[in-house]
């Protein structure tokens, strides 16, 4: 990235997709253990755990899980997350579970046109974490990326399988 260290994103609760320094373009699946603040308006202290879909073009999550609908992210046990994107419908779905059994229904879903957000033939995949002022340990235990080429895939783009992930926060 020509921005060098500035491409790393902001510190604290911004996760690199909000605040002063933004990784852009970016889509993030937010596993949030911290409630409130400027990044979580209208959540309040009741729901300190939520999952959201964030993009670098929006100041807050596009969609968040409802209070009490996800497992406790601060209990120290492994969590399993599935993120699906259908390029045909433009819909992103996120599922989260305390077990390795994929839930039948998504926890959250949101239409996002990734072809307008990401241009060109390169996309970088990675992980970011933040705790605000809290102490947490974020571990990616396993990760898998799988892509299937569609009729709308740009010429010269070849999807590849990279890895697989399960996550733990404590």
C-alpha cells in the first residue's frame, strides 16, 4: 500500500475500518465485546457482545446482531463463524455459534455490492482486532477461504483457496 504504516488503520475500537486512519476499501466482520462508544450507537451496556458487518465507507456497522442472540464472546471458549457472500444476489450472511455445527439461519445478513467497493483484480484478506480500553486476547485458530468463479468475475481473476478460521476471544 502506498500509504505505508497509515494503511494499518486506527487504534482502539476502530478496527481499522473507522476513525482517522482507515483501511480502504475494506469489509470487516466485527465480533465486538465492548459496548457503546461512537462506533456502537444505540447499543448500550446491555449488549456488550454483538456481531456486525462493517465497510470502510460507513462510520458504523451496516447491520448488527440483536441483543442476546449470539454466544458470550468473553467466556474464553472457542467460537465458530461462517461468512458467506453470494455475488449473484449481493448478499452477505454471517453465522456464529459456540459449536462447530453451522447454524441453519444466519445471525445477520446484509446486501452489499462488493464489485463496487473492490475494483481491480487484487483483494487482500486478513484479520484485525481491537479492545478499546479493555483487555482481551484475540486468537484465530483456524481459517479457510473458498471462492468459486462466477460469470461476473473480472477477466484475469483466479479465485484460490487460502485457509480456514475459527476464533477465540477471552
